[in-house]
């Protein structure tokens, strides 16, 4: 007796149907109608468009630190200062030299008033003028050095890093850095390759899901970099997404990672099938359609594609059944 004869009739029917299918094409799907959205999902992280790292231009003794990690600062606020006593003394000396040079020139002009200006006298006047000009430059250079001994914040923001928090130590320009970030300029930044970037537009709505948060954040594309990102092995461009102030949360932090979802196109009343059901060969796209319990090739024309669904523009109707 055959083994099939021991099974119920409906089980026999299913087994025969499966045996008629190519290997791997045993699951069926109903062709359905609904809304399809073509999406682009890119990974990224929270960054800020206003962030600075401050450091002194010269070495010296760190005499004063006005901030600590986490402090709020305003634009123009003093951050730290080097010992400037020597510079102040030098500035006073340069000012004295300037006054002396100026008086020498004025005295020389008074002494030669009413006299014929010979070449020798003119050279003497020019030499004194050069000395005066040099003393002016000395004053300006020392004033600049005195200005550079003070670090001030160029932006409003939060101090996020203080490399040398203790005053009284000798530092070099690279050993006393201060980082400041403006939290009002937080952006979610993603990178897109050449094919992806042409599908993204400024002002486009974006849905952001952060790995650290349960809620979704809504934003829009603020701007797209014109030049490729430096330091990457392939050509990619940065996309800066502005999160609505109403969507910002207190625990949003620099560097948080997540995904940005861009809706590239949307279509209502679209006939679709699972992406796994679509086949292709040299003749074009097709599906294995169920016709009277058997598979039958059906050529199709596709439209919008998502990660899991594909729109069928021509070839199938709602209620048809296709095989994986």
C-alpha cells in the first residue's frame, strides 16, 4: 500500500502541491492592496554644528581656570589665563621705549627747524622715524601676546572637556585644551553615498530612532554637505538633520547613535507582494502564481520597492496567490 494512501485526502493534496514546486519555493502569499512607502534608512549620531576646542598659542604657567566640566558659558566669557606678569612688564617697557623714540624725533625736528635739510640730516630724521615705528610694532606685538594669554569662549555653550583643571602648572599649547559645545545646535548627522545623496532634499522630513531612547524624534534635513567627507575610504556626504525643539529631550547627548528614516516616495492603494516572491531572469521580472493548485509563471511589472514589499504595477490582482 502506498504511504500517501494512509494520509487524509487534504494532506495528500498539500504534499502533491509542494512536490510540484521548485526547491525553496513552498511558501504562499496573498497579493494585497495598501499603502507602500519607499524608504532609505541611514545610520548616524548626534553632533553639533557649533563646537570648539580652545588652546593657548604659547607655553606658560596656567595661572587661572574660570570653568569646569559641565559649566554653562557665554560668548566672550573668560575660560582660562596664563601668568601675564612678564608680559605686562614687557608692555610697560615697550611703551616707555615708544615714548622715548617719539620724544627723540620731536626734539630732532625742533633742533633742525629753520635749517636747510641736507641729505645727512634727512637720513638722521628717517633713522629716528624707523626707531619710532619699530617701538610701535613692539607695543602692538606685546599687546597681542597679552591678549593671547587669555582664552575666551567664541560661542555660547557647555564646557565638555577640561584637559588641565588645576592652576599653577606649566603647560604647552597641546596640554591644556578646553572643549565647548552649543547644545542649541545639536544635529543628527548621517553619511550617504553617491546614489543615496541624490534622493535626499533639504527640508525633507525625517524620523529618527536613537539606540538610547524609546521614543522616535521628528526632524528635517537642515543641510547637505557639498563636498565629500574627508578621511573616508569611499565617497560619502554628510547630511545634517535638525531635530525640532519640541522634540528635544533633556538626556540627549553628543555622540548618541541611531538611524534616520527618509520616506522617498509613497503610494496609496498599491498592489504588492513580499520581496521574496519576486523572481528575475533574462526575460524580466516574474512570480510563481498559484493557478488551480499548481505553479504558473506570471510576468509582472514592478513599481515602488521597500525592504520587504514590492509594488506590482501589472500582472497580478488583489487575491492572487504567489509562491516564495
